[in-house]
C-alpha cells in the first residue's frame, strides 16, 4: 500500500482510519485559530477577512509539509502568544504590520540557523527550565488579559496612565470591571462558561463550538450581522511583509522575544507529542527531530510572508495522538482540512470579538498550567520565575518580563557565590537588560540587542 510505505503505518502500529480519526480530533481542537488569530492581528491593522484565508492557507501548507517532510504527527498554525507579541508590541513600534511580519520572517531564519548549526542545545541549557516555564505562563496571563479586555469584562479607564504617572497614590484603579448589562460582556461570559463546561466534559472542539455559539448569540442580540454578500476568499495579506524594513536595530529586542517564545515552545510541543505517542527510541531520541525543527522554522518564515504571524507546532496535536495518530499522515490530513476551511473566510466578519475573546482566556489558562511544574521552593529560580510571571502582564510587555526574570536569576546566583552555575549567555543578556532598564531610551543604540 502506497500510504503504508510512505508513512510507515505498519511500523508505527497505526492505520489510515486511526490517522483520519486523529486528524479530525486535532483539527476540531485547533480550528479556533481561524477566527482568533485574525481577531488579534486586526489590532495591528491586518485586514481581518484576508487574515482568515491566509491563516488557513499557512496552517494547511505547513502541516502538509511537516507530514511529508518529517513524518511526524504534529500540525502547525499561527502561534498563540506570538501573534499577541506581533499585534500589541512589534507592530506599534515597527510602524506597520508589514514590517512586523518582516521581523517574523527573520525570526524563522535565525531559528533555522540555530538548528542547522546545532546551537539549540546551547541555548536550551543556558536558560533554566523553570524560567522557560514562567515565560510561557506569563504569556498565558498576557493573552488572557487581552481576552478579558476584548470581552469588555475588564475596562481600562481613559487617562489612567497619566493619572498614575503624575500621582501614583491616586485612587483611580488601572482597570475596572465591565458591565454585564452590555451585550458584548454578557455574550462573552456565557460563551466562557459554555466553553469551560465543554472542556471539563472533554468535548472535542470545545473552543470552536464556543465561538460558533457566541456568533449565534451575537446575531440574536445585534452585536454582529450576517454578511450582505459573499465574496471569494482574499489573500491580499500574502507577501506584503517588509523584510528589508524589519532590519532595524530598534526591532532586535522584539526579535529576541519572538525567538524565546518560538524556540522553546516548539521544543516543548514536539517533546510532549513524542512522549504521548511513544515515538522516541530507547535513548529518548525523537526520530527525524532535525527535520521537524527545520520545517517548523521554515513555517515561521512562511507565516511572516503570508501575513499571519509565526506559524509553529501546536500542542493540540496531542488530541490526535490520543486518538491513535502516529505518523505524518495525520498532519497531512489536518493540513487538507485547513485548506478546505479557506471557504469560511468570507464569514469572518460576522464573528464578534465577544465570541473569540473567551477562547483567548481559555488558551491563556492552558498556558498558565506550566506554573504547576515550577519549583517555587527553590528560591534561586522560584523568585525569578515569579517576577517573570508578574511583569509580563503588568508591564504589557513579554520582553520586560523576560528581562526581570533574567536579571534577578543572574543576580541571585552571583550574590550567592554560585556564579559558575549561570551560563555566559545569561550574564550577557541580563547585563544588557539591566542597562536598558536603568538608562531607558538613552540606551537604545547600545542595548537594542535585548531590551524593549
């Protein structure tokens, strides 16, 4: 059988039916990205209707490439967390979403070079595991906060920043609770509760079902409208990335933040999927790991070129593996389902923010789960991990959160006389972060390697 020879179905103890069942589970679990990713990127000025089609196209092509090129059961799509960095941090500083997507292209190129040069192990060992987990959890809090604001459950009062800056002891809170009398907030709460219930009952596709229910409620309450006319899917966002425009010193800090999130998230996802599917050999080595990482890095660059943020491996692939998927045929099938979903792009305008915001909150919750694996009892890493968690959402900056975590870790180890336990990379990056925080904007020409 052709498929058996191509994907080694017999050798991995699986069948075409199992791979198809797994692909359906994975697609239903991660298809929320079709609507959530455009809703985030539109904050940067990315046209929403085209973003849906391009998100589906990128996920489809990259998943198929992973299946055929690495024969590994992981699907890919625009990364949550990475898209938030692009929309709320990179694009405003870059001046346009096109330049921001150009930076995503270079993110993939740098990761590819790290993989080909064998430097991934050095980078992995340089940053303590608990700090990596804290970074992921901090991004989860960041995404959940964005979801709460989009749902109008949390309101940022106008003038808050100026009041707090001029009078830090002012009674005006930085945020306030929204009103459930508003249709948007009411729909968001109902969808959040429904999605949480479905997830607790282990219903496949809980996130996308919540989005569908929220859209229906939005239509009933008048916060969204049916499209008056349907048009062919638009790919206008594709190949608009300003690759050369992204080569600016002031954007290097954001490149560093993208690398941090993209690099470690991929390794964690691939490792988790391999463990669940028992794909590693007796020595714990994952078959075709270099191919997996190469394709993942190429996908990041392709995501930038298509204007949908960095495309990365999805932990939701574990849903398919749980259904029996073990090969790249699973990834190819998921990719085909995403390509078919391009036809949904013209309907994107009828999906209100109140329907997608709860998905952001739930995804944030899932990312925060990594906190449970942080050893807070070891204060040398526990305190830096906590500071990372604290400052990512409160400063509205992933890079600042990483900076506080790095600086505190290096300082504690140094003052404890355990300076040899810290990798030189950590000292170098921490020093640049510290100089930036002290000097502020005056440090930009010197510190654009890491600070924000």
